[in-house]
């Protein structure tokens, strides 16, 4: 069996934390903007830091395991 948790968790966090897709920190005119599809270098750096912090938290600290395959 293979552990698919790093792939799935990283993929979901990448989609959710893409700057400008769901939300953007910091926004152009506000602290948080939702669904603007605009981005800046600062927001890319902040979203990158949040992504790696959450990814490390779920994979290393919590130790989430998702296994697919037969148990034979």
C-alpha cells in the first residue's frame, strides 16, 4: 500500500491557497479580498508561507495517513 496523504493534502492546499482564486491576503484595497483573480508579489509570498506551514503541520505534526490499495 502507498501513502497518498502528501499528494492529496498538498494538492488541496495548493488549490485553496492559490492567491486570488478563493481569497487573497493582502488585497489591493483591503486586508482580505475574495475572488478578485488579481495578485501581487507580497500576496504570493504570504500564501506560500501559509501553504508550507499548513502542509508541514498536516504531514509532519499531525501525521495524516491516507492509504489506497488492497490489503491482501
